C-alpha cells in the first residue's frame, strides 16, 4: 500500500490510463462508516467491484449484516462492529462517513452526528485520508427558497423534534469545514435528498418504505397531513454514483445530490398503487411536527462540477425495490433480492 493518501490517490486517478490492459490497478483502502446500512451497503458493492479494499464500520443500530454478507470471505472486505462515538484507529486512504441514525424514529438523542463525525475527522487528520460527509437536504429545514441551491442557508427550528438530526448534520458540516480550513483535511460534503431502493430499512417510518410495505401487505397507505407536501425521490444507484464522483473529484462542496423530480405524497401513493396494487386504499393521518412543506434540489452545481445527474426516475426505480421488499416481508425464496 502507498503510505500517504496523496500518493495512493494519484495511483488510482492519474495512472490508471497508463497501466497496460490486463494489469489490475492497485485499489484504495476505504472505510465506509454505516456501511451495513441502506446507502452504505450499495456504496460498498461498487467500491469492492472496482477493486478497492473496504472496511465497514457499523454498530448495527439500523444496519444489517445481511446487507453486506455477500462479501464475507472476500479478502478485500472487512466488517467491524464499532460505534463511531468511540475513537477508532485505522490506516486508510478514504473515509466515507455515513454512520448516522437516519430516520425520525431512530435519530433522537443520539450523539453520532456530532461526536462520531468529530472522531472520523480526527482519524482523517491523523492519517491524511480524504473524508466525505453524507449530509442531508434537512439542513435546509422548511425551506423558504425553492428549489434549494447549496448557497441557501436554510430555515431550521433549533429546538424542535427534528433538530437533533437537522442541527446535528449542520454541526457535522461545520466540523468538516473547520477541519478542512484549520487542519488541511481534504473534505467532501454531499447534501443528500430523499433516497429509496432495495435494502431500505423496512420499519423506520420513511414514506417510500412505508407505502411499499403497506401495499405489499394489503394495508392502507398512510398519508400524513393533506398529502400535498412534496419531496424529490432519488434512486440509490444514482446517489452512489454521485458520492463516488464527489469523493474522486477536486471540489469540496457542499453538493446537492438528489433527483429534481418532485412529487406530492398523494402522487407518490398513486405511483405505488400503479406499481404494486391499484386497489390499495389511502388513509389520512395527522402529520408530524415541523414537517417541511416542500423539497426539491437544484443540482446545477453537481451537473457542472461533477458531471453528475440522476438517471432513474421514480416510475423506473420503484419497481426495482419491490422484489427485495417482498422477500424480506414474506420470506419468498422464489424472488431474488436485488
Ligand atoms: P441507514 O440507517 O440505512 O444507515 C446508517 C448506518 O449507520 C446503519 O447501518 C447504522 O447501523 C449505522 N450507524 C448508526 N449510528 C452508528 C454509530 N454510532 N456507529 C456506527 N454505525 C452507526 O441510513 P441510510 O439511508 O443508508 O443513510 C446513510 C447516510 O445518508 C446517513 O448519514 C444519512 O443521514 C444520509 N442521508 C440519507 C438519506 C436517505 O434518504 N436515505 C437522505 C439524506 C441523508
Ligand atoms: N480520533 C480517532 N482516531 C484517530 C485520531 C483521532 O478516533 O486516529 C478522535 C480522537 O479521539 C478525538 C477526535 O478524533 O476525540 C478529534 O481528534 P483531534 O486530534 O482532531 O482532536 P484532539 O484529540 O486533539 O482534541
Ligand atoms: N409521510 C407520509 N406517510 C408515511 C410516512 C411519511 O405521508 O407513512 C410523509 C411525511 O410526513 C413527510 C414525507 O412523507 O411529509 C417524507 O417523509 P420521510 O420521513 O420519508 O422523509 P423526510 O421528511 O425526512 O424528508
């Protein structure tokens, strides 16, 4: 292994073209915190398949061993049960920091976003690794600007029920930028918009997983509030492509990574009905406190600087998660997990 991040990075990025065909380039050593989770496990698949050595660090708070089990036995893969709130000593080239209790039912009162991010930045500083933070569109709060550009500072309630997540990620961005400016850490910041796909947590209360699971179980789709609030839904493979481009590129960000296709929750329910069960009923429930009214990314910056844009729209992406959900809900062995 090259000893410094810069050198191994050069090997990966600049010399690949010079290596004669048939000779494999040396992969990078990459840590993915939260790599047993939904997004993390898809990212790990891509990194492993391009020849990197990957260490997943996860405390299985919401992640599952099943998401990465197919790599067990691969010498390029290691799984570490560890809570990033505790310090960690490793030697790697890149750190993708995804660990986070990522949904409303899980994220309350958890110090991961602040203490965990601080530890991973301390690790990046000590070993000279490049560090990518997965921040969120939630930093925009209930936005007064639409669609949201990266230059928008957001409208966040600092003492509300969602604050632990929103403000936690805002603090994580602040820490990342301070380590970048103060200690010269190479950081990258992604602001991720609502993402869906196979391996999503079944019971964490997010709208896409709720609707898909409800339709499969022949239950009514629970629409919160009047269902006119909007979100923009991104398929997970598009996100993973964006994260890797951001990590490999030269720009710190922040970058919005999301699909600009905007849907009301009632429109989403309709797509789920069309995809899974046209007979599925809709049931209205009271909305949660501080629910953002609308959200849609302006992705001009990512298009221009990363050459990235999403390719899979909701009507194409939603069917791709159905067989995985069906198998996890009913244990149907005939349906292969995607
Ligand atoms: P997820 O819950 O599936 O994955 C998070 C992973 O982090 C899980 O495997 C969990 O066990 C692990 N984890 C949590 N706390 C930890 C700790 N203290 N130490 C070690 N591991 C810990 O969620 P996801 O959707 O895959 O989200 C991944 C990242 O992307 C998160 O940082 C999240 O905030 C961000 N994000 C996701 C979305 C989305 O729509 N999926 C949107 C915006 C931002
Ligand atoms: N840290 C870590 N692994 C390392 C280096 C640091 O987990 O390899 C943690 C360390 O325990 C500390 C945090 O990262 O809590 C910040 O480290 P830094 O060196 O920036 O700050 P300091 O320890 O000097 O306060
Ligand atoms: N929502 C809904 N039914 C559900 C779960 C969520 O109508 O069963 C709504 C929720 O009130 C919010 C939107 O769907 O307006 C997106 O919620 P989610 O938790 O998926 O994402 P976030 O609010 O973090 O963007």
